[in-house]
C-alpha cells in the first residue's frame, strides 16, 4: 500500500463507517503518524461514546490458587502442585480479600487462578454461589475462558454441558482472560499445554450460548509478530460478528517480563498506545475498549486519547504483580490525570450481560 493513497482510503472508510481490512490496520500500526492514529481511533470511539467522557470502576483480581499445570513460559505466578509455596484460598480467605476491596470502595471482583488438577466443576460452582450469597450487591467475573476449558476437560464433559452447569448455579460472567495472543504458532511456542485457538472460541461460544456474559482480551509484548497480532484481531472481530455483539468489552494490556522464564523487556508506552488505537479501529463491533491501568498505571489514561473509553482502578492482582506490575491505591491521582487530558470520568456500574451497551453510573 502506498502511503498517500493508503491513508486517504482508510480515512474515507473510517469516516463512512466502512470496515478496514487486516492489511490496512497493519499498515496503520507501522506507518501512520501518532496524530493520524489518534484521530482515526477517536472517530471510531465517537460512534459509541461522547468525546471527552470516560468511565471506570474499582475492582480486585482475587487469585484463589497459584497451582497450575499449564507451564506458560511468560507466567511468573504459577507453581506446580508438588512445590512448597503453593496455596488454595479457603472461602473465608476469599471473603477477607473481598472485604478489603469493599473497604477501598470496589464493586467488582475478577477471580483468576491456575489450572488446578484437583478442583472439579462443583468446587467452583459451590464457591462462587457462596460468594454471591454473601455479597449480593457486588459483581463477579467468576473465571476466565482458559480456566473454564481446563475444568471442562478435567471433568471430561463438553463445553456446553459445563457452561450450562455454571449458568444454572447463578454464574453471570466467565471472561475472555487467558487469551494473550490468539494465534496457534504463538501458543505452541509459549503455552502448548493451554489450548488451541479454535478450542478457545468453541468454549467462549458455549459460555455465551448458556446465557452468561464474556469479554475479549489481548496481551502484547512477548515476541509475537505483527501477523500474529493481526490474526488475533481478525478472528476476534469475526467471532464478535458471529456472536452478534455479545462480548461486552475488549481490554488490551502489556506483558510484564520480570521473573518469567521468557523474560524480555516491556513494550514502550508509545507502542502500547499505537496498538490500542489499531484495536479500536479494527474492532469496530466492540463497544467498550478499555485501557490497562493494571500494567501501565496512570500512563494508561493516555489511552483515552487513542480510542479507549473505559478503565479499571485495580486494587490487587498477584499474577501481574509477581511479574513486575505495581498497583497504586492513590486512586485520586490516577483520576486526576484523566482530567489533565481533558476527560471527565464517571464511576460506572458493572456492564450488564449481553451486547455491549452504554455504561450507567454506579449506584
Ligand atoms: S498464565 Fe495461567 S495457565 Fe499459564 S501458567 Fe500462568 S496461571 Fe497457568
């Protein structure tokens, strides 16, 4: 694609709401100016959200076990079952963490653990039902698609069957976490024991078809090629079309390389922001694009200028903290940086299950 012609054609497509191609998105990432990328991403954002406004909520990720048999080389969190420093939180220990979040004003918990070989479907459905009973005013992302797949395989039951079991016990959300880069060559290099891409989408389809909500995620900054990143975006856009918009949001964050077998360096902020803009432009069927305070702290708020409209204020997440993330509880300072960028921010209620809708204020 030649520069002058390429950007003119893309501008016209974005202006008229026409979908950009894979080649055009890759070209934008490699060649567009920062100002051009911001302008195009902001234009797509404005199809869904008023310019100058953003939303957030405060949440914790509760890592209820660090036992995992998947062996992802980018993970600093997991321990094998026979290692001495493993843990599995009891119900009361889980509740202590939720109480800590509530004391900080949080309204949502995302549960995330490893692939624990001894925990069956009923362990999870029982735990989550008790948690919902004790905290009826809170929202819970109860596990990730990756964990769901492991639990189903361990039980030798189909994804449909297990999704129905979770839904019948009251589970509302199983998020798209554990996606990293959804490309089979990437998966083979770094986490061959986790899943294959089509399997991931089969599980996510079962979750949505059982009436639960799910989300889309991506992590960049390992050793993935641009082609692998584009495979992730292309397949995700197609899945969201097939799912008639039922994935409520998309969150991209950056790999933290510390204390991992893979190692490496963190993606520079500018690369993260440019990629976020490409995601917003390419994923024209996802309403909420979220920027990652968890891995970029207040710098993440700049993502609002690059197409994002929403973010979390996280209070804890052992998985990323073990790999080098630092979580600040200076929430007002983070929110002030949104103001400095020209955004007014609204604390929102958790998104409802179903096709992405406008955020509503927290009660
Ligand atoms: S990323 Fe998740 S699945 Fe992979 S080793 Fe870590 S805890 Fe296990």
